[in-house]
């Protein structure tokens, strides 16, 4: 092995390595094991005031209530208007809990208030200054005011309407940041705003322009003199003064930096926060699934002025590091191997853990033969230089779009009496991998499984794949038994599909389980350091991978298929991702459709990378597929993906047996599932107990609670981390497809979530809702 592997094109020495291990490319720096050391400690709570502030959770009379409690958020006010959900007593500083308090009780309370000392009941603030809680993406809060005994008393503290929704299926995935009592968030149109985190009152807003896009969070940077808020909007990185919301003029061009790579002209956006390390901002990006995708690269920029500091080519350069795993000429046209999910940082080791996506084109890989490093990999990079330390490839020559779906989670587990610092990463296939952070050694057994060959011309599937022995979903499709109509319908859907494990894509279609969205999804996993458990939500629904042949000759249908077919279907009938385009000309003019194609709308990105001829060709096929003039012919047959299709029954519900969504606790020491419960419901199946698809992750607290939204039934819930029992739930105005944030202001603990909806039927929303205990 070479002493150091850099991103400058040094070759990888594969001598003597087995195919299912992580490959360490430098002598690891061994550090002593530390008993009971948190992975990335949250900052110590800073004392803001010496005034006495009795904790509502510790110094109120208890009501004796137990079990499940429900809270409902009613009609919501307009943008900027704050709705305070407090009783008259609470607003006047006195909390009388479920009944009348005796004179003796009041006298005792007065005595305590008069004689408490500055060192006893300090009013404290606790920040949530990093996406998902800390750089290790642990989703963990050390706050302890809200606990198992009082969580059922949570009520709405405030509601903030962030502004106008986007057109189409507007969503709002943002997990906000909270620093020094100020909450920073984004609207569906990516208008940034700052609020008083205790009241929800607006402090400032910044509108970057544009129609908005999906974005899961923001980034915070500060030094002794400056504090900056960073976030990405489409292809730009935006820097704002945290105190005013004004652009930072010395960063980029007046606070904006265009991040578009120069190699390709395909779709490009950044929908997840990067990593702040000292004065660096480390970012990946999202791109398309076709042959116009950008080549993956991890880049670090200066937080001071936006200059590029280092980059790692996760899609190798020709002749560069990892290029020997590609066929000759393949890298000249390939794309992908990009980090679209976000990443995690071990601050002490100065190590970035970066999951990468699949290589493109996704589902037909004849143009990219080989194992395709560094696609479908977990990379360990030096945060200061971008040099590669070790990597593990979870899927070689991916033909199913089964890349890593979420940021890794820094965890700890105990083996042979020693505490091991590890990194955990989950997959769309429902498997869990856990590696030693220093060496990349797998802490679970990985099996090498034989796969199946492809029958498509030019395609060569990998002969085997590494599979973790730890799975948190079923691995075999089981047809629904809900009713006979559902059974008959699903049987008809799947009868011609290849249902063998590892069957590659075909023209007839292949059934994969779980489908494209997992298994695990982008919300990520939480780590409970008190029990060394990993907490994650998962979903189970079958998917269909079907290809269609693009005949020799460029055609309008070809352009449509490559750019629109995956979402809207090859026959324009729509898929689970995009609506039907049949008869769209009756609803929109040609000019209106062309504008949507250029600028995007809702979840659909703009296709400004298409030239006018290509855009016209796709538009012609959308409006008049039967009357398109013949196009100049190409010389080779190609294959394209027929769209993201799930196996559903006649009522649109998953065609497999429940549960369709689960919440899980995994013992990291053994890999065993500690408990698993059905999670959420579809809107028309409330109370069924079947579970549902979910988007957004959990947060775990020091008091043994799990807070999570994520489901289409418009709920936020609290569970007991010890057994998965639901302890509390509240209705939201729209589904909370986002990860909650946890913080405290003046000793009062809050949990806040963005309710943006816009998927799987529920309405779109624009509100942020904060919950806390009565004052």
C-alpha cells in the first residue's frame, strides 16, 4: 500500500486485498480507547443569566397523567405572525397544572422562588448550531427537561409561517439551526429568516430570488469577530451576516458563489448542508441519473472569501486514483459518484466520512464497465487536505440506483471491554455497515454474494457483491394479503417481473425489494450514547426496474426519454415521482410548458442545460408524440430507464405485506434489532398499524426520548427509546418531512419541526411549529 493516497491521481495498490473489506491507504494513527467518551460532545451549556428560573419539568406539581397525549395545531396565521399557544396563567408567569393549587402549595412555591441561589436553577441556553445536532450527525440532544414523565404535557409554544409555497408539489425539508436564542430557517422558496427562538417572532428575512428548491438545512460559521450563515440555493452557495441577514460582500460575488462544475452541462443542485471544519466549507452536490450527469467531486471552500481550497475527485480523472476500475474510455463520458446525501466529520481525528452515489448512466452500464470506483463508496478523507485515508465500496457497477441514501453517523460500541469509535452507514437495501473510524475495518461480518449476469447487449454485471450480515428490513417481497382485489391486482403487476435476488435490469422488468427509496432514506439515523443503540426509521415497498430500447436515430422520443421519462414515464402516464403529461396541452400553453422545462417547478429541477433543439424535441414529444417529424439518425441502440415505479395495489397502497414503515432500535455491539415497531400511516389508513413511507429523521434525547415527524399522516411523535412505545403525538398542518431540532432558551427546552408536506397526498405547508412544556 502507498503511504499516502491523495487526490492527485496516485494509483491504488490492490495487492493482497479481499474484495469485501475497506481499503486503508495510509498507516492509521492509533488513538487510545476512551471509556464513556461521547463521539462529538455538544458544547457545554453556557450560563446566560443568574436569575432564578424554576424548571417546568422539575418544579411543577405533577398531574399524574400517563399514556398517550395528543396536541392539535389548528388554523395558522399569515407569514410573520406568531401564534402563541399558552394559557392565561402561563402568560402571567404562573403555571397551575390541571387543577387548583392549595394555598400551602403556593406558599411553598413562593418560598422556593425567594431563596433559590444563582448556582441552583440557572437559566441556560443550549444551541443546535449544526445540521442534525453535531458534525458527527448523531441526532442527539443532552437536554433533559422534557422526559418520559412529562412529555405528554407538551404544547405548542409558537407557530411561524415562513412564506409562500413553491408552485406544484411544494416541500420544505429544512431542519433549522438555533444559536444564542435565535432560530435560522428557510422557506419553501429558500428565503432565509431569523426568529426569536423562544417566541417565534421574526428578526430578519433574506430573499435570494428564484422559485426555490429542496434544501434540508443550513450551516453556521463564526470566528472571534464574525458570524455567518451559509446555505445553498440551487447551484449557488449563499453567505449571510447572521446578525442582519445581509449578504457578506467579501464572500464570492456579493455573498454568492456559483458552484457549477465545468465538465458537463447536466442537472446540478445542492440540497443538503455541507460540513464546516475550521474555516472550510466542504460540499458535495446532486446531479442527474443520465449520461449528461456531472462528475462527482468533493470540494472545500474558504468560509472567508469562497476560494476553492481542495477537491477530491470521487469520479476519478482519466489516469487518476481509482481509474483502473473503469474500462478504457469510460471516464470520458461517465458521471455521478457524487455526494448528494451529506457527510459526517470526526473533529478530533480531522476525518470526513463521505458516502457517494451511483455512477451514471444509472441502470444501463455498458458505457461504464468495471467496478466503478469511487461510486457507491464510503470515503474517509482528511478534512484539512482532502486526501483519501480509506474507502469501502458497498456495490460494484451499480445497476439498481442503490447508493447510500443518508449521511453517516458517528457511533460507539463495546467489544471485549474496549469502547470502539465507529462510523455507521445505512443502505437503501435495508443493510447496516459499521466500520472502525481509524482503519476502515468492518465491525460486522460481510458476505460475498454471487449475482446474476445481464442479458442486455454490452452490459457486464459484477459477478458478486458484498452484503452486510446486519439487515433492518425484510429482503424478500411478500405479496399483500390485505384483500383479494389487492392480491389479484398485484399478481397481475408482478407476474412478468424477474423476482430473483440480484437480477439485473431488463426490458420486461425486475422487482427489487426494498425499492429505490429504501430501506433507509435521507433522514439518517440517531445514536443514543447512553445505550449504544442506533435509532432509524425505514420503509418497505417493492420497486420495478424496467428499461426500454432507444432505437437507432436521435428522436424527440429519445430526448424526452433521457430527460423526462424517469419521472413522467415513457408513455407520459406518470410515475410515483412525477405526474401524468397526457393532455397537458389542455391545461398549459406551449410557452408555459417551455418555461417550466427551463426554470423547474415544485420538485422538478430546471432543464436549462438542454439546448434549444433538445428542449424543442422534448416539448414536441410531450405535446404530440404521434406526429413528430423524423430526426437525423444516430448509429447505436441504447437503453434508458422507464421511470421510478413502485409495486402498489388497486388502491395505491404498497403491494407487499405490512409493515410498510418501521421505527427501529439496533444494538450496535451485536447488530441485533433491539425493537421494531410500525411507524406512521398513509392519510387514508390512519390507525391501521401498517406503517408508511417516511422522509426525515429522528432526534434522541438524554432522557430516553425519540422525537420524529417524517410520516404522511401529518404527525410528530415521541417514543420511548427503551422499547419503542409511543408516549405523545401532535397533529401538524402539513406533513413534517424534516428532522426536528432541539434547543433551550432561558432554561426552557423546545423541539421544533418544519411542516412542509407536499409528498404522498398531504397538502403542502409553510409553517414551523415549536413545542415545549407549559411555563
